[in-house]
C-alpha cells in the first residue's frame, strides 16, 4: 500500500527553476536584486519560523545564483567581447556533439555546430558557442574534432 506523496521539495524546486528562468533573461546587475530579495525573504522566513517561506527563499536564491554565474560566464571573455563589438577573429573550435542539419523557410539549408572555442586570435580561450554554418563538409565532422 502506498502512502501519501511527499511534496516537500516541490516548493524550493519550483522557486529555483522560476528564479533561474528569470535571472537568465536579465543582466547580472539586475539579477543581483532578485538574489537580494530572495535573501531578504529567507531572513524573514527564518525569523518568523516559517519553513515553507524559508524553503521557497532558499530555492529562489540558489536558482538565481546559478543562473547569474551562467550568464556571467557566457558574457565574459574574448569571444563574447568580440561578438559585442562585431569584430572578426580567428577561432579554433572543438566540437561538442554531432552537427545538426536545419532547413529555414526563406533561405538556404544550414548546419548547427555546438562547440567550444579553445583559441581566439592565437590566445587560449574557453567559450561555448553555437555556430550556424553553411556549405558542404560541416555534417562530416565528429564530436572532439577541431
């Protein structure tokens, strides 16, 4: 015989996913205010001895912090800086997974290449990129190839 379903982790899990989704769409500076609000809510929950409020705040704080770290890493480094300034450069890429073919409604077919930039203009780098490529040969590449 089965007992009742334990949903104690549902509140912090939903708060973590929700705050992470919000923070991913914000700048790190703006997401900082979301983290501060979650920390303040955690303080209120602890002082008032409200476990549900504290659990919600912990989830929101952890989700927001992880998203802020992801956004900060994605928007830093030489590749992100060059992209923001629309500069050209020479990149060495290492494929992460198999290239995927795609068809657009109004243009030529394309290939999506998920890769990591290991060198940028002859300097070491580490940045995840999604390359949209055209032309032959891209689909013959394998994960791990440069």
